C-alpha cells in the first residue's frame, strides 16, 4: 500500500524546492519563504460556520504574503 502524505510532508517537500533566499520588501533583509495554510471562518445566513482553507506562501520574517 502507498503511504498517505500529510500536509506537513507536502510542505516540507515544497520547501526543499524553494529553499532560495529572497529579500523581504518590509525589512530589506534576506529571508526564507514559508508555506502556510490559512483557514478563514465565515458565518453563513443560517448561523453555522463555513471554513475556507487555502495554501499560500509568506515571508518568514514578517509573515506577509509573498508575491513573486
């Protein structure tokens, strides 16, 4: 049977591909890019909550979204 990959395994694999250092525009220092999963809770009309999940890349120094 095949091993089921977790999100952490996938993020670690992507981090190896993108180990390049970039300059953060806010701090003007060299920093890494980190993969994170953002979860946003939205209240529906019925009163229940719906969760929107998305993966994005952020600067490690400021945690602001990375735009290549």
